[in-house]
């Protein structure tokens, strides 16, 4: 017999939090932070852009769960699609077989993806999609007569996932050190953080050319015959939402073509409306060889990811006994695919993409009004995806040291923002930032609320420095 009250809206006795502390291993979480005086927040209900905890308190989900809940919570049509599919065909693998929902979704994604990205390899999440792209690149070059191409290039501070291959591609030292040695061949180049640009800090386009050319210099230094792929996010997440300078991706495409290197657009966060288009590659007008997606593909209603590959990359596997020696038990799960189809139906029916394009300037303006605060050094991003960098001195752009950052972010900001009813991310993967990635259905009421909470909490944070 359960000792926990039914979760219909609130759980007054905090038994949920106590049980979480005893048995649940939360991800990327300092488990020691919770104890007698700090309960684990337990979210029990969601509706639209809001969620409620076990005590009945409402929060604006300003991070879309984890950059995921594009169309918000409580969409019954997605739940109904899952239920209908589960009663019809709950599970069957894509190993040798196919099922209707995977076929339909693959076809739909191929229609939406740019250029000749017509082949969809399903996974269960983003890390698996990134890992799959590296494995495909390595095997593709082996079967096409270039077996020495195995290295990949990604950017400093960039996050690409947690599996050993994806973690190797990730550029955040603190996440990698505990698990070294990692997969060899993962190289790092400069990112597009113009606020901290080491060169051309007064010329955005020149900085973009320099950052892109760093990729070419690395390929030359390593030997073009050894490099398989370049991994880039349209807007880099870790470090606080670095958008691409004008001309950056066009230059990267030229470099990849010159050296025969594949361009992988990691859109686990940026795809499905986050930037106002189905894909960031469309937003910034470049043609990848592979796109990796997850998160917003189902708006979080079921786990699903995908690697979308060009016709050229699948061609060697279309003949004889060739096979891409890779797969996952739950990839392309029938229920998840049905949910994804229903999610894309909502995008079309409710005009999600045009709505983001119409509303994004209001979101940007609200956040840029925070430049009035002495602690706000930079506001950057695109669409519904922004980072606010915090500084000690605006004039010199002096950042906080590690001890100060710890006290600012975890000692005050994270808790204060949460207590004020706003879920977002206060992080220092790079310099201290506050990140916002709200559901794509947010309107002026939610934008005003985010701005007001941030203004109040950041003002108090500055006072405490």
C-alpha cells in the first residue's frame, strides 16, 4: 500500500520530497544540497507555460523543462495520440522491421528538413543522436575509402551530450574530467561569444570570419585526411546562448566542402521552433550534412531523438550486404512517434512558428531593458532562447571569480528566482549567466513576468555583492 497521497494537484505532507531524497538519484544534481531544511521540489502538474509543485505553488516554466516543452504542458491531444497508439501497437523495434508511425514521421521530417536530408535514423534522445552522427561519419568514410577520417571538431564550452562519444565532443572541462580518458579524436575550436571575443571585438563580421577560419586552421593542423566532421549548434547553448555572426555558417560550409568534412548541425535545442523555424539551419541559411534533434520533436511528451542524414551519406548502405552497425531498442518507439506527429500537427494548426517570429522582438526588448542594471553585462540569443551574462564591472567586463560565482549563482540566484516563481537556469559553464528558453506559446503576460522577476532578483543580487 502506498504511503503517498494521490497526486492530483498538491501533496501536503511532503512525503514525495522525502522519498525522493531517499531513493531518487537526480541528474546533474548536488544531492547533498537537500536535507531537513531543503526539500526536493516535486512538480505534480502542468498547464500551458506553468507547472505546480507538491505544495500547490505555481511557477512559470521559463526553461521549457529542459529546452523541451515547446507547446506547453497539458496538451490533451498529445496524450490522446499516445494512448491510441499504445492500444494499437505499443512497441516494436526498427531492427529489420518498420511500423507506420516511424514511416510517417520520417517522411514528415524529411519534408521539413533543408536540402537532401531525406533519411531519418531515430534514437531515444539527443546524446544518442549526436553519438549516432559520429558513428555514421566514421563508418561512412571507412566504406568510401577514407578510413583515416575519424576526428571531429566542436567548439569551446559547447555541450553535445553525456554518452562517452557525445561527452568527448562536448567542450566543458568540468563535465569531462571525471570520466577521462574519453574517446580520442575530439578537437576544440573557438566559439562565437562576441562579448568575450579575443580578436576583432569591434567588428562582428570579422570576428565571425576569424572564428570560422579557426576550423580551417585546425583541419590543416590535424591533416584533412583525418577529420570526419564538424559539430556546431545554430545558437550555442552552454556559455549562455552564443548566436552566429553574419556569414559565419556560410564560411564554415565553404571550409567543410574544401576539405571534404561533414557538417553536423546539432539542433537538439534549436530545432522545432526555438528560433522561429523548424530548424536553425533554415534560420541561418546553411546546408548541413546531418542534423541531430530531440527535445522539441515531441515537446517532451515522450522520449525521442533523431539523426537526419543526407542522401549522400546513406547511399553506400543501400546496396548488397552493407549495414550501418548501430541501433537502440527503443529508438523510433511507436508511441513516441505518434506523439511527435501530434506535436507537429499542433505546430501547424496553431501557427507556432509565425507566432515565435512575431513575438521574439518583444521578448528580446524585455530582456534588453535589464541592461539598466549594473550586474547585466550582455543579453544575447535569438528567438525564444536567451542568455544574460552577469558581470562585476560593466566598463571593464570583469567577471566573477569561481568563489564569487558559486555564491552568486548557487548561494542566491537559483533559489531566489525559483522562490519568485520563475524556473530558469543560473549557470557558470563559462561565465555566469541566466538562461531563458520559455515555451513557445508564451505571450506578453509571461514575458512581463520574466522581466519583472529578473529585475527584482538581479537588483538584490547586486546589492549583496
